[in-house]
C-alpha cells in the first residue's frame, strides 16, 4: 500500500473508532435512563397499590355504614 492509502485507511479507522465510542456512550446513557424509568415505574406501581388498598378499606367502611343505617338490603 502507498503512504496515501495507509493514511486514508488510518483516517477511516479513526472515524469508525470515534463513532463506535459515541455509540457506546449513547448506550450507557440509555441504560441509565432506562434504569431510572424502571425505578419511577416501580414507585408508581407501589403508590397505586397503596391507593387501591386505601380505597378498598374506605369501600368496606361505607358498606358497613350503609348496612347499619339500613340504606341497602342485607343479603
């Protein structure tokens, strides 16, 4: 190979290496962001679960009140 060809190949390889480094960094960033999203989703699901439990308890209380006041038929 001539010096010009070697220089051109070296330049191409350097650009490829730079592009690969950028892709690797982008992948690391995406993994971090995905991890954060997973954490937020887990928090939301936990909050929803607690909200559902609270609503269930409130529903039970309302049903008891309705039965005591005879607002509904007792089955």
